């Protein structure tokens, strides 16, 4: 089974990280795939994107404008998955999750 979400955007700052996406997986999927990046219209030039599974960070990377990273991560047994963005600056960040997909 494949579940495709489309594009998701969220805004946050260094004091209040953006929770770009929170998904209840209920241990029903084996992998999560997406493209992570800072939206070109963001007020900051870079941000740290993180994927968190049941409170444990399973991916973390600094992403600059004009860059994106494809991720394919194992999520078997995970109940809750979150994607968060943290900015090193207090200005707003717009973080994008492109074509997020769950596979069972």
C-alpha cells in the first residue's frame, strides 16, 4: 500500500520550530520517502530539517535555499512520525516537504 500526501509547507522560527507534518502511522508502514527543503520564498537562507519517529530523530540535515534532499527512511513499528524545521535565525522559515509517501 502506498499513501501519497502531495506537497506540504509550514512556517516556524528558532524559538518555535515548525512542525511541518505530523502523521499517526500506527505501525502500519515500513518506509517514508520525501524531498525536504527550504522554500525559495523563505525569509532565512537555511534551516535544519528533522524527521522524528516516536520521539527519536532518525534524520537531521541543514538545508540551504536552492537545495533539497531526498530521504527514504525505515519506519516499521513507528506509531507517530513528525517532520520539523529549525531555523538558526529568529526570522520565519518556510520549509517544504515534497511528495511525501508512505509504503507498507
